[in-house]
């Protein structure tokens, strides 16, 4: 049985009529860049995230970049984040002219280890970006407490955590700003590129709206140097449709995670992802750990089961960030994760039979009987 890593077509088929009607409404009104469809989604998404303001932008990467810019991060500043994230987190820091500073992650959650934060703070530190990796929110209380005591901004990279929660609070609503990607493969995915920032800080939202629209304060009045990164009308319309389905899709992901756990929990050779008691995990990625990871992935691929790796090489070991001067051994937990991580197929439309197939093949590969 074929088990793809992700299947966007199945989801499209399940909402085809609604999706096409939404796109047609955009065509009929020609509201292509920014405009009412993007605006409606901004409002809906802010409400979903339990935030006062939502600002749509072109990509998740831009959402991080603009959040940092709007919080005043610039040349000479340092921003602390983790090295086991998508490279966009670091790029956003670099594109402000600031320097990424990494701290290692917790060995259970793979999220920022708050115990390592204080030692990484210098007089140049301006902000912290906790990354809610795989859909699990970081341990935000100690992070925000340290940030407050040192007067640092907190920008949540919630690009993998739409609808995730920390002690009942929505991902993105806890820091000064929460940044989201709607890249097609994300838990809430557009039909193209899109991103958004949510915040409860009204003046920050005003600055963000200026940054994404050429620094315009009002028509023809440009009071800061901005950029062009409005949300596309088609994306706003599609995202508003898909947002209504997100709670059900998230529940399906959590159900699949439960099934994986049930069918794999007796295997000592692999480590299942930990779910912290403070977190409502939304399983953008269901990543297990296995020694000889590449062999396992190849064996599953032989059976038409397709896995991923998030991420095979941490950012501090990427050529692009060589100049930061880190090396192998700088962040041992993130490095071990990069060597052993395997992302199993995960999307709402997965079937029980597909999950059973995946688990049985993993069991067989490891020399165990089927469940
Ligand atoms: C996807 C992602 C981004 C970037 O989002 P884009 O929309 O692709 O620009 C940033 N951070 C993390 C953790 C992501 O997963």
C-alpha cells in the first residue's frame, strides 16, 4: 500500500466546491493584492489565535523578518533561537542585519531549552525566537520570564504550530508577536505562499502593516522604509475557507499520532515524540528517532512508504552560517536529533490502514512481529 508523506490532493478534493467558490469570488471582485479577502482572513485568524490583531504577509519567512523589524531589531543586535529549525528562522534574523545566536534544545521536546537561555544573553541581545517545532509549543513561561527580566522581545515561530496550545493559550498569542506560515504543506496551507503575524500589541500591528506595504502610513505617505509583502487575495480567500476545517484536521492529526503511539510504543529501538504536559501538540510532523535512520527510511521507501527528515543538518553546520563560528559539537542534542530523526507520514486524510502499514513495516524492519 502506498503511503505518501503528505497528500495535498485528497484535502483539496474534500473541499473542492468551497475552494472553487472562494477563488471565483476573488476573480469576480479582482481583489488580488491585500484587499477584503485577505482582510477577512486576518480577522478570522487573529480570533482563532485569541489575539487582537492579525497581519497577513507574503510568506512565513517574511512574517518573522517583519516581526523582528517592527520590534526594532537591526544591525549589531543578536537574536537567540535554536539550530534545529527550518533555515528561515535564522534568515529572518540575518535579513534584519542582526546575528543569530543559537542555544541547544531539550532532549525530550527538541524545543528551546530555557535553562540555556541566560548564558546566551549578551548586552547586544534584542529578542528571542522560540520555535514551536513539529507543532509542539515551547515551554513559554520560563522563556517569557527571562525575556521580561532582560527587556527582550519574544517572537514565536509558530510556523508549524497553528492551533497549538501552551497551558491553554494559543500558539502565537504568548510572545510579543506570533509568526505563521501558510506554505501549502503546513497544518493550515494556502494554495501558494502566504504568512501572517498575530499580536495583542496594537502599535506593533500598525508598524507591521506599514512594513508590509512600503512603509505607507496613509495613501502616498511613506514614513518608514518598508517592503512589498501583502497577502494575496486568493490566498486569503482559500485560507478563510480552510480555517473552518482546521480544528477537525488537527483532531485527525492527533488521532493519527495516538495510533502511531499505540502500534509502536513497545519498540525499544525507536523513540516516540514526547508530548509535554503543558502542550497541546498539533503534530505538523510526527518525528520518531531511530539509529541507522537512513536505512530505515530506505527500507520503508522500498515498500512505497515515504518519510521525511526535519532537518538533516542543523543551521549552525550549514555553509550559509559558517561565519558564525560554530562547529560540530556546539549543540549536541540538536546534532543527535539531526542524525536520528525520521518524520513518518502525517496528514489529516491518512487512513488507519495506512498507519498500520507504516507501523507493521517498521516492526518488520526492526525484527518484530506485526501488532
Ligand atoms: C515553514 C517554516 C518557516 C517559513 O515559512 P515560509 O512560509 O515557507 O516562508 C519558518 N519557520 C519554520 C519553523 C517553518 O517550518
